[in-house]
């Protein structure tokens, strides 16, 4: 399925189609479904492990430019900038961050669980399911038992 079709708000996917998407594509879909304040929060989380040089290498440097234009020292991203990003750039960013820090992407699970905006979102539910499987698989590789296992 082409990324343009996946991440366009105007053409929502049927619930079964979300299961066929990769993590990065699911994040792109979720990103389009949330309000600008939550977009900025989600984007800030995704950008956390990257330095300015890394940001310059992703999506033609769009994230580095946004970081440098930020409102303040603590809010590196302006609300309108986060809202106006094309979902394809978010997908590209998530693909890149997964190479650098899979834990960062897996950490999005807590955001998905605590966001009242995402309750009822099929894309968020599919993304959470995938992230929880990845977290569990990583724990099992490390020899950790899931909570409640004997």
C-alpha cells in the first residue's frame, strides 16, 4: 500500500488494514488523528534520541530546521510546525529513529495508553498492540519474564 494512501486523513482505512502496516506507518496514521498539542508531544518524544546532525539527515533536514526555529529552550517545536508536517515525513523519521533507538519507539506505548484523544482509534490500538509485542519479545530475549508469570 503506498504511504500516501496510508497517511491521508481523507481516506481512513478499514480496521483490518491497520494490521498490515509497519510501526512507522502506524505512527504516521496516529499522528494525523491527534490534535496539534499531542502531535508536538509525540514528535518531541520521537526526536529525543537524535542530535541536530542526525536531524539534518532525515527528511531533507526538515526536523533540524524545525528544532532550530523552536519557541524556546524547552519547547524546541512550535505547535503550528508540528501540525503542518506531512505524515510521510513522520514515517521517515520513525524509520530512522528505529535504527537509532528502538526503545524510543517502544516508549510511545505509554503515550498511547494515557492519551484520552486516542481512545477508540483503530490505528492507535493496532500500534499499541505491535509495540507491546515488541516490548515483550525484547524482555524475553533478555531473559525477563512477563509480569505475573511464574
